């Protein structure tokens, strides 16, 4: 039981930028493994809470089929509906769009079954983001004169997921949490400063530069994809491949 509660204790301390939490992770026998374990436990917990939240929201939401029927009955009372019925093709096209809209609504509506996937995808998302950011942050921190190792950097930056604890509030129906990015950035700043012994100015730079570099990389890849795939899509929309 202590093995499960320990990660939450570390995350709670890290959430409030207590340097001791980041120092303990830095000085762990294997910070990478400890950080990975913390993220897996956090991700699975958030996934399970997501299932509970989706179930409560689904149970408290009105029936979509009844809403659809009520809205349709209201629309059919309008004068323009009588004119549209005079053109069977227009009416068929309208119903195709109408049904398509409600298919999207049903697909995106909260459901217990649909939320089960989050038990897997949330931990994977946390781990992937952590590895990418941690590696790039380590490179920038070393370039700025940092003294920490990659193992220590990854372990400490894993605690920057601490603001995700606030997502536990989404277990309540219709509650959403936004703007955790700034808090996460502060946690990464504290992690890098603790691990690498940098000044606060260089620690800020080490925390920010990975985000800027990754954003630039995404823009470059997007531009490259547009250049490569643009002519293909243009040919398809123009009438198909030769």
C-alpha cells in the first residue's frame, strides 16, 4: 500500500513546488524508474477517475434520443419546413446532415464504455510527453551549464506532472480543468533548477527552450507535410489520381 501512496505524496509536495520533493527524486537510486512508476500510477488513477466521472455524467445527462426528437418536432413547426418538404431531394439532404450531426454528438457524449480506454491512453500520454520534454530539457540544461545527469533530469521532471492531480476534480459531472500548462512549467523549472544547480534565469531558459524547440519542430514538420502531401490532395480533389 505504501508503494502506491508514496508517488501521490511526492506529487503533492511537487505540486506546491517544495524543493525537497525534487531533491529526493534526484537522489533516488534510479530516478528514471521511480519517475516512470509515478507517472504510471498517476495515469492509471486518472483513467479510473475518468471512468467514474464519465459514468456520473452519463447517468445525469438527459436522453439524447429524446432531445433529438424534441428539437426535430420544434423545427417541423416552422414555416420553412413546409417549403422544404416540397423538394424531396432537399429534404433527404437535410436529414442526412441532421443525422450526421447527431451521430457526432452521440459519439462524443460521455459514456462509461468509451472512457475505459483512458486507463491506457492517459498513462501513455503522460509518459510520452515526459520522455520527449525531459530529454530536450536535459540537452538545454547541459548547454546552459547544468551538472545533472539524464537519469536525474527524467526523474525530477516526472514530478512536473503533479498539476494533473487537479484533474481528479473531473470526477464530478460537467467539471473541466484548464490552464495547467503554466503550473506544469513552474514544476519543470523547479525540477531543472534542483537537478542542475542553475541560476533562476538559466533554469527558466532551460524550462522554456524545450517548448519553443518542440513547437518549432512541429511547425517545420507541418510545413514539410504540406509540401509533400499538398500536391497529392490537390490531385485527389481535382478528379483523382492519374
